[in-house]
C-alpha cells in the first residue's frame, strides 16, 4: 500500500510538471518564439512522450533518478529568447586559424613527417619563424610586397631564343585580366556538390577555376563562368585530352611548375618538375589566339617562405597548392576575392572533387602540399563572417589593389 501511494504521488508530480512546461511553452509562443510553431509542436510532443515513458517506469530506482533530470532538460530545449536584445549570437564551428599537425589524423601526420625528411626541392629556409605573428592588415601588405605575381616573359632566357619565338603571348596578362571589382575563386572540393552556389558564383566579375574542374552538368552548384583556369604542369603534361577538350579553350589559361627552391628561370628550365614545354608549344600551335601564360617558377617559393614564417611549426618543404596560388593571383587582380570551399563548410566531406568519387581526407587537411597552413592563412585574412564559412564555405579577402601599406 505504501509503495502504491508513493508511486501515485510521484506520477502526480510528473503530470503537474508536464502541465507547467506546456503552459510555459504556450506563453513563450504568445510572446513570439524563436522556433516556428511546427518545431515547437514537435518539441512538445517529444517532451510528452519522454515524460510518459518516465511515468510508466517510475518504479525503477534508476529511472526515478533520471526522471528528476529529463524534464528539466526538456524545459531548457523549449525555452527561447524573449526578444532580439536578449538573443545570444550563434556560434559556428569553422576552421581554426591556429591549426597545426596536432589536428592531423595519424596517417596524415606520418606523411607530413616523411615529407619533412624527404625535401625533394632542396629547401633551405633561412628566414624568420616559424610562429611570427602579423595582423591581417600587415600580412596582406607583406604578401603584396614580397611575392611578385608575374608570368614568364619572352625576354626571359631561354624563352628569348629562336626555339621559343612566337610561342609566349605577346600581351602582358594584365592586358587580358582585370582589374576587376569582385572575383570568385572556386575550389574543386567535393563539398561544393549540392551547394546551390552556381548563381552566386556567376554573379562575380571574374571566376578562377582549377585544373580539369568542369562546369557542365554542375552549373547549379559551381556556376558556368570561367575567366581564368590555373593548371599544374602535371595535368598539362599527362592529360590525354588536353589538346582536344573544349574545357581548356575557355578563359585565360595559366600553367605553373615548381622549381628547385628559389632557382632562377634558366635553372628551372633545365630541370622542371614536369617537362610540359612541348605540350605547351603544341597547344599554342593549335590555338594561337588563346591566352596561355606560364607562372614565374619563383612565385610558389616566395609564397611558401611566408607560409613557413607565420606557421606554428615546420611545414612540408613542397610548393603551395594550386588553390593557394589561385587565391594569390586573384588578390593581385581584384578589389575583393570570395573563395569558395577552400575553408570547409558544414558540407565538409572526404570526397576530394565535386566531379569525381574519390575519397581522401588529405584533400582537406593536406599531405603533399602544406594545405593545412594555407587554410590558416586564409582564415586569418578573412573579413567575412564565420556564418558565411559554415553555410556557404565562403571566405572573403580584400584584394591588394586598394590596400594601404
């Protein structure tokens, strides 16, 4: 009898609390709730169901203990800000600009250490750092002044010899490119799939894409406009359809190839990473009016030096990624650069490319390229919001043209 009476009293308390919670919810809805009515109804239903289960199992000691906590948690879930002045700002979990090798999974950390030991490009960095701190404004000026973003010219030896006569474009790239106000750099990340960002991307004055990233059949997610296509020398050398695919006939083409650390153009020409020169000549013979430039081989290492200086530790002694180089190129040509899915959004995935089904976390965190440290730099330079990064994968960087140093 005593046990039955206690059980009835406990059940009565639960029901009373339930009624109190529902009344509170009703009052909050009258004042203007943060959630819409459908969500509130769903929450109320969840509370009813959870409390009903607790009441039925109240004879158990463990459930009895839990039943004194769950209704309290339920009331917190249903509570809502009473007005804009009291609303707490949303916190979005985005890329940490102080990321380091500690953020890497064991496999990628081992690769990072292996590349440090390998040193394929004979890197002998003697500059300051690692760990030098710059404000975002100071870093922008540092990048603009220390990295000379320019193309190989017909006056550079051996491109001024008879073997190369007529192959390099006669016009400087700045004759064809820019200046533009608002530009987009579109990564090839798998997280662009189903992003519905196509129209936003196409609304920019100029759009830079990478390697063989297509737009056909992906227009809703990546747009249709291609103003510049930056390609690595491996693609130009090994892609079977490079000379035939219309993909490579749109916009301004730029190819880059890394030299041995800070080698000049003649030394690099003797020993390129990929010997793309014959393929380049073949393309120019087929499409002589197509703007096709070669990035100075020193540019990647001038950028790498700054990455190493500001990073918290030693970085891979390999050249920066095409992504980071593309961002740098557009910073020199535009007033504002919106970079899409270089910093991962809520759609983050291990799928490397939006147009292929290839899975590898290295495509986000880096392995060969010092990608992790590049993302740190972009996050530091970003003047957009964490909300834009989280929802759109968009970082916004001021261009170099109008900054005051």
